[in-house]
C-alpha cells in the first residue's frame, strides 16, 4: 500500500509514500500543515510534508489494533486510541508520552469506534456500539460526563463538533450520526437535543461540517448529496453573546439631587467618579469613561481575544507563544476566510506573469514554489498591479513559507499586509514609494542626524538603506525566530510600526554603518543578516513611536488598521492606473509578437526537421535492404542444417515413443491392482465402522437405562421427603387445633364459675334481707363498690375474649392461606389429585365458618345470660331498699348501680325474682351443655377428616407406584 500526493490544480503527481501494508482509513494533518499522520489497522506513521519522508512509525500487537491516531487542534499533541479503549497523548516533536487517560467505568464500558475533539482541544468525545457517549476533559485527564442517547440509537457511526463563531473554540454542540441514518445535534452541557437531520427513509451515510459551522454536507444512502443550512435549522446556534456593556437608566430629573452622579456599569472593573464639588468636572469624567468603554469594545477581537490584553502580554514577554502564534495572528488581522472568493481567484489558474517564476526565483522545494506561484497569481488576479510588481515575491515569500499548508490564510495575510502596512507604496509605481521613504528619512533625521549625514556624504539614499528592508519585510536580514518575534509586534500595533522598525534597525546598527564607506558595503549590509538583538530593536521602535513629534510621525499620514471584508475582497486600486494599463498593453503586445516569432521559428524548425528525417530514413532503408539480403542467405544455410537435425531427432523420437508405450502398459497394470486393493480396504473399513457404531449404540442404551434408574431413585427420594413434609404439617395443624380447644374449654369453665358465683351471691342477698338497716346500708354500699369492680373486670374479660376471637380468626385465615398455598404447590406435583383435595378443603372451610357462627351464637347467649343475672341482682337490691326508702334515698342507689352496670339503665320495670327465674337458668345451663357436646363432636369429626386427608396425601399415585 502507498499514498499519493497530487497537485489539485495541475493534477500532477507530487510524491508517493510507501510504508503501509494494509489499507489506510485515517489521515490527520497538523495545524501548521507540516506533518501528517496516516493510520491503518496495524500501524500509524508520521510524515514530513515538506520532504514527503517518513519521520516515525508506530507498530503495535495485532491483538490490540489501532482505532485512530490524530493531532489535537492548536497544539503539538498526538492522540492515539486503540481497540482496547486505551488512549495515549504524545508530544509531536519529541514523540514522548505525555499522559494516558484512565480506563472508563465498567458500568458504562463501550468499545470506542469514533472520536471528535473541540477546536480548542480541551474536550474529547468518544462513542461506539452503544447509545452512550463519553466526554473526556483532556486538561483534567478524566471522564466528566456520560450522555445517553435515545433508545432508538444502538450504535454511533460518526461524531463531529459544530463550530461556533462566539465560543472561542470551546464547542458546545455535538453532531451524532447513529446507525439509523439520523444525525442528531446535542448540547453537551445541557444534554438537550437541538435539531436533527436525515430520516429512516432517507438515511445519511456520511457527513461533514463547514469550518465556520454554517453548512452541513451529507452523503445520503441513496447516493444523493444534501447541503443543510444550520441557520435555517435553528436560531439558537450562532446567536451572538449578550453585550458586555450594561446601562442603568437614569431616574427622572425631578428626583435627582444636585450631588447625584451618572455612572455607567460595565462587566469589567467598576468605574468610580472622581471626588469633586463641581458638576462640570464630573460630566467630563463620565465622558472619558464612556470613550474608554467604546475603546475597549473596539479592542475586542472576533475570536474572543482583547487587543489591549494581547499588547500587554506582548510587552511583558516580547513575543507570543509559538503554540498559539498563528491563532493570535489570525485574530489580530481579523481574517474573513472567504473560501468562495479565494476559490474563484484560484480557479483562474496561474497568472501569465508568473509562469516562469522558477527561472527568476529558483526554490529547492517544489511544493513551496507551487504555493508561492499560486499566491502571487491570486494576488495578480485580485489587482492588476501585482502582476507588474517586481518585489511582490520577496514580500510574500516569508508568509508563503509560514502558511504553505493553508493557502487561503496565506493569501489573506499578504492581502491584509498590503492594504494596511503597504499604504501609499504604489503611488509612484513603478518607482519605489518616495513618500514612504521620505517619512522614514524625516524620522531618522530627527533621532540620528549624524547617521543620516553619513549616508548623505557617501551618496546613500533611502532607496538603499530603507527600501530593501521594506520590500523584503526584513526576511533577508533576520532569522526565522527574530522575524516572527518582530511581526508579533508589527501586527499588534499601528501600521506605522513597520516604518519605525526601519529607522530603529538603522539606529541600532549605526556603529557598523558609520564604518562603511563603499556603496557595495552598504548594499551587502542591507541584504544579508547581521548580528543584532531583535528585542533591543523592538524596544527602540516603541521608544521612537512615543518620542517622535506629531508633525513627522507616520501615524498622522497612515490610516488605522482596516480588515478585509467578508464575503468578497475589497477593490485595490491605489496605484496610477494608466501606467499599469500601459505596461500591461505593452507587455501583451510584446507577448503577441514573441508568440508570432516563436510560431514562425517553430515552422522553420519543423520543416528542417522533416528534411533531415527524410534523408535519415532513406539511408536507413538502403542499409536495411542490404542487411535483409545477407540475412536471407544466412537463413537458407541454417534451414538445410536444421532439416538434417530434424531427421535425426525423428528417429530418436520414435524409439522414445516405443519405450513410453511399454512403460504405459506396466503402469496401467499396477494401477488396476492398486485400485482393487483400495476397494477391498474400503469395504473392510466400512465393516469396522458399522461394528463400532453398534457397540456405541449399545453403550448409549446401557447409559440411558442407568440414568433412568437413577432418576427413578431420585423421584422416590423426593416423594419420601414430600411425605415427611406433609406429616409435619398435619401434626402442626393438629397441635394448633388441640391448643385452641383447650383454650375454649378453659374459657368455658371460667364462664361457669363466674355464673355460679353470681348465683350464690343472689341467694345470699335474699337470706340477708331482714338484717338491720345500718348494716344493710353498709353492705349495700360495699356490694355496690364490688359490683362496680366486677363490672369493670367483666368488661375487660369480654374485651380480651373478643381480642382472642379476632386472633383466632386471623390464625384461621393464615392457616387457610397456607393451605391454599400448599394446594397450589401440590397441584404442580400431583395434578391428578387436585379435584378431590379442592372438595375436601372447601368442606373444611364450610365447617370452620359454621364453627365460628356457633361461637358467635354462644357468645351472644353468654351476654344474654349475664345481662339476665345482673338484672335479677339489681331487682333484689331494689327490693331490699324498699323498707328503708325514708332513710336512704332511692335515686342514690340507682346512680351507683348505673355507674357500675351500664346495661341496667335500659330497664324500666324490675320485678321480684320468683321460681320461674331458677327454671330458666337451669334450662339455659342444659342448652349450654348440649352445645358443648355438639362442639366437641364436630371437633372430633374435623380431626378424623384431616387424618384421612393426610393419609391420602402420603399414599403415592398409582402411576408412580407401579
């Protein structure tokens, strides 16, 4: 496998690079355009695009595999991602490992397939065969967010951040192309879906976003190409940020005091008014603050940088960081990056004036020569004067060498330099700019008269000590690092800074210049590098900018910086148009005359070449005929010799044929015997294979019989365990029923004792009716208190009995639930017994319900009997109180009784207890005994049924028993 590098305009092959053994699926180019990384499945290679030579090769194990290797934007860091999810960062220059990202958490582990990085190189997005996205912070070297896409997303095929003009490279919108052909754009901070393109019917195969984020080009699955406008898709993206200046509205004039101040609030530092008593001074300070705020607003660059802060940084360090220099230059120059306009200039091809550029400026690198030729041609197509400007290649060459991999930026930098720092250069075309050189000479005369007088004495004009520096923009007299450091300051200041640099360079080198006396020495000095400290020269330039008077300062004669317009480039016509037109016409006339002369000379040369060629052809024909005659005689002699040899060879061939025929007969006989033996061996082998198959099937049958026997034994053991389990459940149920019966018997005995006690108490009350009044009153009072206590005790006892009844009811319900659960489990094992067991359990449930009904009836009978006994006791007490109604008020005893027995308040008439009362008590006792015997009989029947059911459960089914 090899890579080819082709010229896009001329379609010529520039170079081809070998080294990959498998197909290349990824190419990443450094921001400077000098290096490139190509990636295949087994290796990654780093190439130098200046020499097209391989710089380094990365080999890994085949089991690991490379997923992607690429450059991080605006940095010298290489990021390598492997198939085991390991990610390493390498230094581009030294190729040393800077860091490794930790492994992602196991809970959301995915195999990374696609990657995307923001323009500032701080956030890495990774995805694969999952609906999860991992966002890595490359500064903190940790995973800071996991985004889960909608459930319809099963795999991610492509990731790309949407550029924004106002986010300073920290892109917030991520485009995610999933397996369903839909590309969704998500805000990675709010995790909100902004918009989506594509559909299930018209899926997207691949997609790319323009550098400014205005358009999205997508190749659809049906082969069509769709271009989407981001501005039309959503209005939220590319919305400018809120203004930095915030204004607080003034209060009405009627509410203002004489000492009030108007203060304008900004987001920067707080502006405080100066202390003053006069309103005029306060107003002037406010105007200065307002002007300062507008100046700060003008210093704000398009990429979020501030020109004032950059100047402070530049004065502190002397230069911009190498890593961010190109980015800062593009921001300072406010390059519009008009791709369409530049493409139209580039499509016009190489300009006629620069067709033979390599003859006048022989450059070793073919690539650099092509870029210089294209840049100069684009400038010539932009404005006609640049096709006749002899020093334009010298002016543009350092920028072409610096931006050789980005021709658009190179063209716009040179164009911005010409519009701003080359003002008034073309007014005296084709002569050097006398007005600019006069400015330089005036400044030099003010700051160093002796040096200027030395130049005048030796007949050295400004065209010798100033113009060579300007037309080459100091590229001949400075090294690369010095030149970059100088133009950091040039692009950060007023256009007059470049002219002041010429004066500072002469003043700094005044010592060697004062020692020169010959004109050749001066020319050599201003066209070759000299030993100097560029930092001192730059400080001298700033000194000249501050100390030069206004009347001779170039500031007053040069305009401020003006950036190129967006969309289309501005018209450049600041030159004497008639001179350029005349030179163009003369050059066109000379070119036409030269073409005519060359055409006529070519015709003469063609005719002479035809005559010479005809003469050569005739001589060659005669020589060829002589050679053919001699060759014919030689061929005849050779033919006779060959016939003799052929006869001899035929004789030898006949003998060889006879020998071969004999050998063939022997081989056929041996083949026939070998074939018969092979058939016999195959039949014997088939018989042996049949015997082995029979033995194997017999062995398998024995194993199946043994396995079936083991299964039957296991089934028998399971049935035994189920049998023991059912017996335990039955014993547990019988114990619970016996315990319940014992509790019911104890409760019944307690009730009988209580009733006997109350009956004897009634008899004793009748026997003590004739005692003395005082003793009766005391006993009645004591009995009333005792009756109150007894009533409370009975109430508590009834409450406990009700609670006990409720608990028993819950136990019955729990038992019923457990029995139903057991029935469900038994149904899965013994389907044949399900119907009979269901009937038995339904009958047991009905008996249980009937038992509860009987218990409730018994409780009601107990309550009725208690109420009757209490009524009779109250009647006896009232009968005892009648003879002594005068001594003891009747209503007091009634109040005591009502407080002790609430049921007596419902009785209206109380009669004396007679013989019918005793008869009714005996009848109720007989009824209670009968109910107790019936209850005991029902309990015995229930136990017998449970025993029979348990016995039936222990009996195995007929099919298993056999």
